[in-house]
């Protein structure tokens, strides 16, 4: 079976994932282009802090840490109610500063481009992106799989088989390039369930807002879409927020 998800994965995703993971040089990327590719490497980073749009400078800044920056992971097993295993990884202190640049229009502020730069004492990861992919799937590849289950008329087993099929080497390689090397059938099922639940919640909120306020304000809709784009795309944002609250920076 040829992999059905190839059309949803950018052809140059391997190069983009490497750029956004390694950050060997500062990057300046158009806003739309950035968000088309960022979710494919989002699993390697977690957001530690962000600021609101500064209307004086027309910029908005976020600080992101490598996912392996968290302290702990001293033992292969853990005690407690859930008795979960804990990963043993070397702490990585890689950090990046993401700055959005906006422009003023008659319809209100609109994002134009994004600048990313590594900062701090450690300017290179001490692990590979594949090391991250192995234990944490990126939101984009999960969203692609969920789309084909929920809207593409394919079963979880069909998508799982297609992603790993050797009958179409190019399609399979595209999935690997996008971070789907370690995808499992359970991952696909979980992604489909979460996506359906999220869509139901969004639809319910939209219907409620429409009934309460009518057509609404176009500028407010634009702002709400931007905020939603940051936090609701893909899988794992709620998990990151919980982990960020528990994270103690050195």
C-alpha cells in the first residue's frame, strides 16, 4: 500500500527539521513557512515562557528549552502510584529565543516573519533528533495520521501499515523524514481520538460564541485564530504545560 500521508508532508521536511533542531546559525523565516514546519520538530522543544505582543516594537518573544533539559531521570524505574518508568537521559541545556515580527495593517496587526536564535552556554544538542523522536512523537506527524483516520476513510491499521510499507520507498522515507520512524499503531489511535475530541470542543465553542455574540469582530477573530494556532495545533500541548509548571530551571 502506498503511503497516503505523503501529500500532507512537505518534501523538504528533513532539511527543515534539521535546521529548526540544530539552530547552528540564526534563522529568519516567513511566518507561514515557519508554522508549516515547526510542528514537525515541536517534540524536540518545550516552551518555558512567552510574552504578549509588544505594540511598540511590534514583536512577541518566546523562550524554548530542549526537551531533554529537564532534571531528574536518575533511575530506570520509579516508585509511586503510577510506577512509571523514567527515561535515563543526559541533561541538554540547549535554548532558543523565538521572536515574532508583526506589521500593522488596516485590519490590525498581522504576523510577518519569525527569527530564531540559540542562546546560552550550550549552543549544540548533546543528542540527536532521532533520540527525541524515539520517545516523543511530533504533533504534525500525529495530526497527519489522525486526519487520515478521521477524514480519509482509513482504519488505524491501514494508516499504520501504509506508514511502514516497503512497497513505496519514497513515501516511507517521507514519513521517516517527518519524524514518524517510531510511530506505533497505538500512537495513531491516540492521535485520532484526541483530534476528534479537540474538534468537537472547538465546534462547541464556536457554536456557543456564535449564538452569544452573533457575527463577532473580524479583528478579534484574527487574534483568536493566532492564539489557537499556537496552543491547539497538534498533540501534546496540555502535557507540555503540565510539565513546564513542574520544571525548575537551574
